[in-house]
């Protein structure tokens, strides 16, 4: 499975390790991904996703996974989140 958030699409960034002597070597900055179960009120079940911790805070701020997906435009969601959003819209 890739190192990519299933809600926001956040993935790794490229950069350099820079030593005291200014030597540069390539490195990757990985997102802090966690497996989390979100309780969906409209679907009546919990959904397990691999998400970044920043995404968890955003979901809590928006008032749950249902409100987060419904208020986020489809252009900003990855495919797994779009499928869940479609299920929520069908249940509404």
C-alpha cells in the first residue's frame, strides 16, 4: 500500500539532508499516516481508512466524516474518498 492519505491525497515530499559542511543528499519527507476508524452516521457503520494526522484533525473540525466529505469538492478528493462520498449521497 502506498504512503498516501486516503482522504486528502497527501503523500511524500522530496528534499535534501544538508550536513554542516553543506553536503546535500536526497531524502523523502513522509506523512504521518495512521489507520483510523471513522463512524459514519448516514451509513450507519464505521469506515477504516489510512489517513494523515492532519486529516484526522480536519475531519474532527468539520464535524465528522460525513460533513467533511460532503463539504469538500470532488476535485480535491482521491478516488477512495469519492466512492465513500457517493455512498453517503445515495443514503441521504
